[in-house]
């Protein structure tokens, strides 16, 4: 049996409900009210926008708050599309290297990069683990700098008992297909700024028109992806196709796998997606209701995986603090030697991991103000990162298969 890149925690009842809610979207308002209630309760004292994607929230937050020529700082391992959006808005981009333990922005290097033109700092809680947001906030608080938390991967992650996204002026979560929680494409923006909230509502009302075609295409894509997220069905339907694609046309294969990153298209299209449908909101709600349960399982999974691979000499784990309550969404390992051979062998055994070498923002030809600085932690570590899927849906058998695969592939690193 093959293990796909991701799994979604859903049962048969939820699956059929998705189909029913798509074709019979009655009581849409009721679902919308229910999800709003849930989010208002979770993110107290924040204004909330439920959006077709996180990227749209990011685009609108920049559009509303910044102007041409303003300086924006990202970590050198950020979501590359966000840099593209910033450069299309004619902002001046600076980067700060990451910390070698977590791959999050190195707050110790941040202060020296801040100038009088700095108007925004974007921090990414990469792989679901929080950055030192309290330290970073000290730099933005008194300087009138907008602090945006990219929480695309960090819903249900806490730092000092406060959820990521609650520290900054703006927090943006992704609910795309492979995220937790997922609305099978979507995003949530929270902020303390009523004007931003109103601006986003008005912008979406004016610009995102109902499109049955877009909704239907997304629905079909979702059904295919959901089906393929079950290891059993993935093994029968797709894994062999991917195997051949990877062998004979790795470029196309990579394009498919990373298509969600939006970096291959020429220009960011803010209107690319339609508003959320009833089935998406309902599915998001069912995910939100079982957040705790899913997190406990993911934590157990990671502990089990770590216990069984930690002695492999060429595999290193990120150095996370045990006291941090993070969401265990990503299980990322560092392959110290022969990354390609390791991953190829793992792939051959049917364990399809994601190469996490896409985060180095220096790789994309964006205009970076401090391009010639040294980003050695990023350049040294990014090519070695591999994401092994972790979902509450995985059984012990699946995990044992992953462990066996990693152990075998490790032989190729020597
Ligand atoms: C770190 C990070 N930021 C932003 C995004 C964008 O999220 P969305 O796909 O919902 O626009 C993603 C999605 O993969 C991400 O991983």
C-alpha cells in the first residue's frame, strides 16, 4: 500500500455529506452563522474574515495598509507567493535568515534589518511550529510597523498559551486542502482592525462574483483529491501514475505536486477563486469540532515516528521545545546526506513525501533589497528538508510502513 502526500481526516458520513451539500446547498446562512459563532468564540476580540484563500487575505491586508515603496520584511523561508504579491504591489522586500533549530525567522537578526522605511514584518510559523512572536512583537509595537502572522500552517498552535495569529495586527490561516482545519480550499483572516475587516468584506462583495463553473471545478478537484488522500485508494488509483511521471517527467510531476503554491503562474490573480460553498463551510465546521481529537492523534503519531527513527545517523529532527503546544501538522525531517537517493528510494517503496525545498525565497528571482547578505542557515538546511505526512487519519499500520520505509531508505544515505 502506498502512503500519499497527505490525508484528510474524514469518514464516510462526512464524504457523502460533502456531495449532498454541494448539490443541495440549503440553509447556507445557517452554516455560515454557525462557523462565525465558532470562530468568534475562538478568536475573541478579533474581527474575522472567512475567505476563498489565505493568499487573498494577505493581498488585501497589504493593499489596505501599505503603499508603493514601503519596506516589508520576511524571513528567508517564507511562502514564496507572498513575496510575489509584495513585489507586485511594488513594496521593497528585505529578508532575515532563519534560526537553525526551527527554520523560523531568527529574531536576533531582525532588529538590525529594521529601518525607518520598514512598514511591515511578516512572520511565518513554519511547519506549524511558532516563532518567537513575543520577541518580534517588541520590535513592531512602538514603531508603528504592521505585524502579520502567516499562520497558514499553525492553526491550533499556541505560544505562551495564546494561539498564533492573536499576537499580530493580522493573522492569516489557510484552510486549503492539505491544511488543518481544511474547508477544502479557503482561508481565515483575523485582525484587530475594524477598517480592514470592512475593507475586505467590501472588496470581496465587489470583486468575487458567484461562478458556478469555478465552484464546480473546485468541487471536482476536491473530490479527486479527497479520494486520493486515502492510502488504499491512492495506491490503486494514482500512485503508479505518479511513479511513472516522477521517473519519466519529473518536471510535470513537481508541477502537479506544488501547483497549490501559485508560483508558476505569471501574475497573482486575486479573483481566481469563488466564495466558499455550503459544503466547504460544513466540512470546515466538522473539522473544527474535532480539532482536539485530531491533534492528540497527530502528536501520538509524531512521537511514535520519532521513537522509531531517532537513532538513524543521517536523519536529523528539527529541534523543537517540548513545552510548546504546537499542532503537529507537519513532520519534517532533515536528511543530512544523499537526500535525492533517500527520497527516491522512499518513493519507490510507495511513501510519497514532500520535498520541502521550496521555501528558500532567494530562489525565485524576486527583487530583494539585501540579496547579497548571508542567508547561510536557509541555504544550508532548506535542500535537506523532507515532509513525511502526518494525519490523524493514519493507522498504526500506515505508520509502521512509513517507519520501515525510512529505515530502508536510510541505507542509501551512507
Ligand atoms: C506558509 C504558507 N503561507 C501561505 C499559504 C497560502 O495559503 P492558501 O493556499 O490558503 O492561499 C500557504 C499554503 O500552502 C502556506 O503554506
